[in-house]
């Protein structure tokens, strides 16, 4: 099958190997436990079970779970949850120790971004797991250099974005990072909504009732609201730039709503990367690059040179991802719908850059995020509970280790949110159909996660250094 001349095949192969190995580690759990379950009446059950676990999963099962099977059945729900959490921890350790998604290009990206007229790129995708790979895969951007905060329906919190904007401006003013405050660059806020080209009425955005226009219009309204808020609260020409991107979750093709001269975004005016792909498929690389840049500029000649360059950059990057899906998944993903492996609740999860691995629920308190969490529980009721398997939830808070008391507060946060989850979904918890892993991470130390406790073994790790 022919690929686009601008597709980065070597990177596609590397990204695919990573995606495949991570998902396989999660997906081998059920078949392995089925094998283990079938051995319960054998004489040397414990040793055979451990042998299978080590061979298939790469780790041993907790001995206490395997004892006494001659008087009572194995508790497969607990065992499943325990394996999910162990696999999650291994996945995290690999991510933070070995940096498997590095592209070695972070600095170049930052200078390119500034040359385009932006000092910060802040992206809010929908919390749907089918968008969790949007930064590193769909847009091929360095995940460390892009702020990502996901929300159900991509309905980002304007106040939270204002706080981030103020923090960014203060840092430029005080520390000259990422550039000094007098540089004429802006904060670029981007919303990524989504739709399904194959089954638009059912597999679109749940938060917007699979209505693509509603998802896009809501993104436009939120972006305009944020821009207005910055202009009204801060004087001296303070403003932001914004961009709206739509993602087809079946093929990972993006559409970019090019901003008009006054910065406003239109619902029905966008560049579809599929058209770009088809139009430039037979061109030599350099010709294709120039053609795309001219095409973007032609959509709105009043656009700044920097915005044209940035949009061209991500359109070209997306060509690789379109070929990625075609090469490794057929014309469209087989898992068109939800297939997340666990829910991530809290603040952090930088390690999750893969599609359909995690449903995100960013939250400080359960009360403020009940809508997001309820959507997640509903998705997992279909994925797991309907098959008698528990919902694994990782409750996680990242903290800045250089702030006194931050670790202790993150730990308290974990426990408080876990208690709230257990009481909100007590019917599931009491039946062993919801399990939690509690973890924190010091972002300043660039360290691995620190696991505090989990509901499966209910043994609290030592919580002080
Ligand atoms: Zn959505």
C-alpha cells in the first residue's frame, strides 16, 4: 500500500511497537486469568498458576490470593483488578525510566512555536479515551512541551485556563521562560472535539449526544469565552490566539477551523487533512510542503505568517498518523467505540499518550467533576461490569516536590477523592465491582509514580519518607 511522501515511516513503526506492547500487556490479563482459573482443582495449583503468570504477564500473582482455593473459589474480580494495577505500574515505570515516546526534538519545537508567534501551546481535548493520543500520535507533538487538560466534551474550564495564562505571563515576566514578557508572542489555546466518520450518530462525542456540529460549536463558544475573559480582565492589549481542531476517531484525520482575520472561528469552514493527503499524494516532498502551506494561506490570506506555518506543521504531521492507522489498523480502527482499560481520576497522567487506554477525569474534588466521572462509570459499566469485571480507577495526584507540604497534601487529596468515589458508587464498590489504586508523583523530580495503596490488597504503603 502506498504511503504519503511526507509520512515518517520510521517513527510510525516505533510508535506502533510501543502501542502494541503496552496494550498487549493489559489485554493478556483476562486470557491468563482464565487459564489460571481453570487450574483451581489441580494438585500443584499454586506453582502452576505462578508459572503461567510469570510467562504470560511477566510478574507473579500475590500468594495470599492463591491459597485456600480448595475451600473457596479464586476471587477473580480481585485478581483482575490487582493485575490491572500491577500492569499500570509497570507501564508507568517504563515511561518515566525509559522515555519510550521521546522524539529528541523538544527544543526545536519550542523555537518553532515561538517563531510562529506563540509561547505556550495549551490543548484541551475531550476526555474520551479515543483522544488520549492526540498530542504524541495524531499531531506528532512533543508531549512535554504541550499543556494538555482533557474535559468531557472538550468543555474546558475557563477559570482554570485563566489561572494558567496568568501563571505563564508571570513566569515570562519574572524568569524569562519560555521567553521574556516583551516578546510579541501569545498563548495559543486549542480545543479538540471529535466525531466519527463511520458511525456519526452513535460513535461521536457522548457529551454532545454524538452531534458533531454541537461539539464544534461548543468548542467555539468556549474559546471565544476564554479570549473575551482575558481581554476583559487584563489590559494593555492582553489577548490569546485560539484554534479549533476536529478529530475523526475512526481514522485519526483532523480538520482545522482556520481563524478569520478578527480571530473568530467558523463552524463550517475548515481544512480537512484527508483532502490535503489526496491532493499531495503524488508530489515530491518539497513540492507537497509548499503546496500545503499555500493552501492554508489561501484559506485566509489575512492570517499571520506564524499561524499559517503552525497549521501547516500539524497538517503535515497528521499525514503520518493517517498512514499509521491505514498501515496498522486497516482503513479505520477496529475498536471504533470505547475500549479503555482503566479510568484515570485526579491530576497528572502524563504517561498516558495512547488511544483508548484511559478515560480521563481531571478533578480536584469529586463534586466538581461528577459529570465527567459519571460518564466514565457509564462507559465502564458497559465495558467491564456487564461482564462481571470490576472497574479499575487510578486516583492520582502529581505535586511539585519543591513546595513544602505538597506531597502530604497530594496524599490527602488521593484519600479524600477515593473516599468520595467509594461513597458515590457504593453499590459497585460493595460488590467488588470498583477498585482503586492510589498514587502520587513528584513532577519536579521527574520520578516514577509512588503507589500509596490499593483497594485490592488494602494494604497501605508507608506514606512518609
Ligand atoms: Zn467526547
